[in-house]
């Protein structure tokens, strides 16, 4: 987190690369029309390097651990400048080369503004999480499509003997489709929604599920775009490393 803050304050893409996994897609919602905006790490590096000669350090920073379990952490980072602030929600996981940020969504705020949400927002988010759970139960690629942004990446920790890996939503959908075509479903695995955190048009959630006697957790980031909440980044796996 400190490397991330210092990268922003000094305009250093080198520091940013030490904090983020290179495939992370940063998401936010355009306040004017509600459209989803995406920036790759490579695009962000260029923007930082372009500002390196005259960086604008934040006037204040705050970080909060929203959830931490084993090699998974869900973080909030709030940064202030004189004319605006950013409220970030971040997925952080322990990788073979150290802890890395693997997901980011943010809300841009005016000075003194707080990232609020309507009373019905959590219910809307829980409906999307239920759709994700139902997608797994039915192995439905259509429900994956409805509940996720197209570029959503899933980072995996301690899954099938692999310490760290990641894949696209389309790869997950292909596995689901193969299971569905073989008549396979999974309605037996019990899911729980453990946490929902909302910050304006972005949110984070924590889920758990037991599959074959093993407990897995999901840390998820969501964005509200086009009037609908969707999952935009995920980190999941076994929080207890194999012995």
C-alpha cells in the first residue's frame, strides 16, 4: 500500500509495478453518464511517467483493512487533494513474489463529499452475488455474463495445488459450459455472503463456500454501471495453505 501511495505522489511507474499485479484492470464509473471506464496497468504507467516532472502529492492518505484472512486482504484507501478525493477499494493477495494488489475500483469525490449509497443498494448487490452463486450451482455461463463485467479477472490462491494463478471470465465460462453440457450441477455446496461494503458507485464483498469439505473464500469488487451492479474483479481460494 505504501508503494502504491508513493508511486502516485512521485509519478513513479516503477513503484506502481512493485505494488500491482501487471494484469490488473482499474475500473471506475463516469459520473456524467454512468458508463464503465477501464484503465490497464500499461496505460496507468504511461500517465504516471508523463506527470513525473510535476507530480501532485496527495495532501492526506488513509488506509483501512476491511477484511483479512490468510493470503487475502480487502483494503480501502482514501486519498485527498485540494480539489478532489479518491475512495479506492482494493483486492490484495499474497503471491510467490510478495503481496500484490490484484483489483481496484474507485469513486471520485468532491472536497468534503462522502461516498454514500441508498438504503436499497445492499439488496441490489446481494442480488448480483446471488446470481453469481446460482451461476456456480447451474454452471451457467449466461448468469456469469449477466453478473460480471466482460473484463473481470479471477485471481486464484491455493487452488488445485497451485499457489497463485489467474484467468479471464471467458475461461471460467468455458469451464461452466463444459460442465453444463455434461449435465453437471453443484447445488450442494453451501454459500454465505459474509460482508458487503458500499462506497457510492463501487462496492466490495466477501463470500465463502465449502466444496468437497474445503472452505474457499471470495473477495469481490463491484461497480454500478448502466444502472446495474456487476462484479468487476475477484480474488478467491483456500485461505489455509496446504500443509
